[in-house]
C-alpha cells in the first residue's frame, strides 16, 4: 500500500508517475502501471522471499529499462532492495538519480521468513550484497525512524543521506464506521453472531506475520472468554490457517475472508471492537497499524520498536512471541469498553497529526529536489 499511496500523492502534487512492477496484481484507475511478462513455470504470485524472485526481478529490470529509455525519468524511486538494485542500473543508463525506499533489512527479512539460515553458507554473500545495495542511491527514504537508525548503525550509511518518512494513511478513506446498521449487516453476511466481540486482523497470512501466534492466542483467550470472534482478512495460505484453526478447536470463532479489495477494507475493519498486529519483525514497517489507528480501533501489538513508534503510549502491548501475553493483551483491550471510544479518538488524532500523506508527499519532493540539485 505504501507504493500506491506514494504514487497517488505525488501525482496529486503535480508529478507524472510511472510504476513498473511484477506481472500479478490489480491495476488502479488513474495510475500508469507497467507490468512484466509472466514466467511460464510460475504464473502465481508469491509473497515474501522465494527462489523464483530471481526470474521475477530479471523481468522487472528489463521492463523498467524498456519504460525508462523512451520516457527519460527525472528520478528513479526504487522500493525494497531489488528495486534499488534495478533502479541503480536503469538510472546509470538514463542518467537519473536513484532514491531508495528502504522498509527493512533484506537479510533480516529473509531470516524472519525462514528463507535464509543466519548460520548458512548463503548468509554472508547476501549480507555483502545488501551492504553494497544500500550504498548505491543518492538518498534513502525509510519507513520508520528505527529503520533510519538501523542503516546508520549496521550499514554505516551517513545520516545526511537518510530521510525518515514513516508509513502514512489516508485518514479520509480509513475512517470510523458511520452506520451501525451497515456494520451489523456486513457482520451477519460474514456469519459472525451479533452478540460476539470481534477482533480484526488485516494483512498477509504467514508465520513471519505472526498468524500462527494469533490463532494460538485466540485458542487461549476463548477458554476464558468464549464470546469473542476473530475476523482474519488476508492471504495467502488461507487453507493452511483454516486447518490450524480447526486443529486448535477455534474454527467456529474464526472467519477467514481471504484477500479483500482495498476499497472494502474500511468496511470490514469497521466490524472490529479490537484490532491486532502480531508481527514480530524489528526492522520492517507495519502499515496495518496506521489503518487501525485511523479507524479509531483499540490496537494490540507486540512490543517492538516500530509498534512503539506508531502507537506510542496508546498501544496495548504483548511480549514479542508470547502467545499467553498476546491473549492477555487482547483480553485487556476487550475489557476496556468504557474507554474504547476515547482511546479510538486519541489513536485517530495521533495518526492524523503524525502520519499524513500530504505532509509525506512534500517531504518526498524535498528529497527529489536534493538529489536533483
């Protein structure tokens, strides 16, 4: 969503933006999106680290060069390490400076995803590659202040090169539900009993996102509080997590929607009494927290630096990786019904003041001006 919102605000500020990306995905009206060809042996899109990404990235490099040669962009804005590496090559060909949108350590993410063994033979070469990539751009934008500190401490990047522009949210789009009747109607359509308290999650379903831990915490919480329902929105691996919910004995209290359209996300989130973000990464952003905050939903998260940066003292925290602590934090949030409205308003006010895309867009343009000077 960061790419979509950045492209949208940059266009509203008068810039022409072309997005080069992978084959799979949904085109957005009003955005110039150029997609790669598919690879014949892997037509479905994989989330996260994968050996097939080498082929995807080769096609993306080719597409990016094919687009850049005739259009001659003023700026190459590369997302993630593969975008920075490709952008560096394309930028050298067309003479455009590279801005790297850094959202976390590449090797740390691979370890989190259990794709890379930190003691294995590939770790050092990939870490070396990551160290080279972060030196390529003229400027780096990070999605959190914690990520900016990481670049300086672990990768020796000069602070003058780094600008922290935290993830933001469109608070006009993600806004508290206005119609109780519409909320009740959608809940009924999803098969959620009207009397149940609802915990919502929106995001990817994966071990590194904490989906397993969330279901385990749900099983523990439901032993004490059987009137709770979990609405889990996202993909992939829905069948795997449905099976886990069945094995844990909580399937009757969990609804999996699969992937939902971006435009419908606020309506679905509006069903929630409490929102949860069980991601444990200490380097990656967690944009879902901002969506929850803008919706004014009391939010439970693991106590990691990015969660603290976004939620501050308004978050309800659990010890990282501890399912019992997560269950207790969810119970605490559900118990605070009398204070939930005030907490929701405070969360929304915080996100509007600190995470506005209009302010972030101007900050991005300042970075562009600096590298173009």
